[in-house]
């Protein structure tokens, strides 16, 4: 799997500023498998919300609501 | 574009959080006022959040050998203007910080500033300029969204450079080094995002009239 740019930036800081210690950690870190599912959930929520709102906006336009 | 949890020194994180917090609060007040007078604002907000959720969940491989995701700020900026976008970005970033450990609560302010304040302002300003120059609407949408997407990453790079630079090299040199990490991956994705934004605007018939944001910034 290709490395993400976020991780690349993180790696850059770790390499060039080894003295820096992150002062806060994520409270919840999903495992790879769950992370994929959660990203899928985010995409699904996005599609549902987007299509619903676009349809309602188009419907309003057809009815002549500005 | 996420700065990971804890990867900004405390003072930097606090300043960005304060700055973004004030702007997000202002956006919330404006949104409440607008929704009470125009119910369509709620639908536009929903569409903008949906688009941002969808696009920022797509981790795509890019030509530079690494992966990233589009920002998803284009559609919302064209429908709502830059002034309401801080709400859209904040909701998306909070979801990712809490549930996905992408970004973080300590860096939420900095990430929100880049994604939902600076990016939309650039999209809005570039589009206004191109609109005044009477460029075809489709072209101005694509160009403004592409530049806005890149601006988000330029802002993130600057935030990191301000926090992490050698005294000998200075902030500008560090900014350039962080830009080199993000820009080659993000440029093609910004173009993809601009085309998706245009498709959505066309589906709404928004490309053959004045932009929705014409009455506000």
C-alpha cells in the first residue's frame, strides 16, 4: 500500500527533529481492518447526505423555489 | 492534509485552536441566522458536508508514489460562500479525529484553519476574480477549486514549517521542504476534485447563473 502524505510529514518530523515528543496521543486508534470499514462508513454517509440534499435542491428548483 | 495528533507544539496548537474557534463560532451564528430565513441553506449545508465527507474518505494513490485524499471544499464554497465553510470542515475533521485517528483533537484547530477557513477563502477569491474577467463558468470553477485545494496543503505546510524549522535554515526553507512532501501528490488530486465539483454544480444547474454566494463572502 502506498504511503500517505500525512505519514510522510510525520516521518519527516521524526527524522529531522528526533527530540520532539508528541504531547498528545489519539484516544482511539482503530485497527487497519476497522479503519477501512470506518472510512467506508464515512463515504457512505457522505454519498447518502449528498444525493439526498442535491435531489431536494433540484426538486425545489423545479417547483420554482429560488 | 491532517497534521497528526500531538504533532504541533502546545503553543502553536493553542493559537490555531483559538483562531479557528472564533471563526467557527461566527460561522455557526451566521448559519443559524441564514437557516431561519432561507430553508435551502440547510440543504446546501447538508450537500457541502456530504461532499466533504465523501471526498475526504477517498484515499487515492497519486503519481508521486504516495497517497492522499481530495479536500472536498469546492462544492460547499460555491453553494454557501467561504463564511459558512468553517462549519463544514469542522464537522468533517471532528469525525475523522475522533473515529479514525486521522488528524487529532490537539491539531483540530490548525487543520480546520487550513481546510475550512483558508482553502474556501482562496476558492472564493480566485473564482470571484475569474468571474470578473468573464471566463467561462466551468473553467473558473475548475481553476478556482484546483488552486483552493493546493492552498489547503500550502497552509498545512506553513503551519508545520512555523513549528519545525532549523534556526539556520529559516521558516521559508522549511516551508519549501514540507511543500515538497505534499504538492506532488496533491496536485493531480486537486484537479480530480475540481472536476467532481463541476459535475455536482452542473447537476444542480448552478453553472449557468450567478454563483450562490454572490450575496455574501
